[in-house]
């Protein structure tokens, strides 16, 4: 059960990270709607270029972390299968 949950969370982290890395302005637009809900004119605000770049970098690191966890889970499941074959 733990392995399936870890795999699901790692895959979703990787997918959301890839989306954020490829489309950082779209992700920031969605986040702006949630964070600035109570403001009168949130559509008039524009994120700085450095903030868009930081969002892209953070998303790429999240995708990388999800990929590493998936690779580790795959390696662990392969070694578990090999161990059960040897018994």
C-alpha cells in the first residue's frame, strides 16, 4: 500500500512540476485567482520576470524530485521481485 501511495504522489509531483516548468505564467494566473480573491483589481497585477523564472525553476526541481522518487521506487520494486524469485 505504501509503495502505491508513494508512486502516485511522486507521479503527481512530477506532472505538476512539468506543467509549472512549461507554463509558469498560466500557473501563476491560476494561483493569483486563489490568493488574490478578496482584492478589487487582481487582473491589473503582473508578476515580475524574476518571479516567473523562479516559478519555472521551482517547478522543474519538483519534477526532478518526483522523477527521482519514481526511479527509486522502480528500483526497489525490481529488487523485491528479484529477491522473491530467489526464494
